[in-house]
C-alpha cells in the first residue's frame, strides 16, 4: 500500500479503521523532508500492520487545529479512529517501528 495524501475532507475516514500513522507536514519543512524517506521505508516493510497517511498542514488547517498540531512534523498514531500515540519532530526509523509495533 502506498502512502496516501489526505485532506480535511477525508482525514477521519482514512484514520478510522485499523492502525494508521498520520504525518502532519508541510512542503517547506526541513525535518518533514528528512522523515519522508523513513516513512516510505516503513510503508514498504510494514504495510500489513499500518497504513501511513500524510496531511499538508498549510492546506488542511482545520484537521491540524483539531489535533492541536503546533510543530511539524507531528506524527499521530491512530487505532480504529482514536489517537493512541504521538511523536513530534524527526524520528529515526527504529523509533517509529517500535512505536508501531507497540500498538500493532
């Protein structure tokens, strides 16, 4: 499964089933660019455990505000529509896979 880009309109639907890692990011954000290839790797290796979605906070401020996102990248881990974990800033691959495995 490829990483899916979501919007304010479909965010709730896309994070309501199973384990979903939501990346709140922006195109101008340096750490967001650094974490993108890490998320691609995780998506390729863990697609049976987790779906990864990306939300551009500049274009989708409603959802970012709803979840109190103040810094990016912010990664929220959803399980069946509920936030079960959160990390802010660049994270190494191992930290993110541990986070996912903790809730899988």
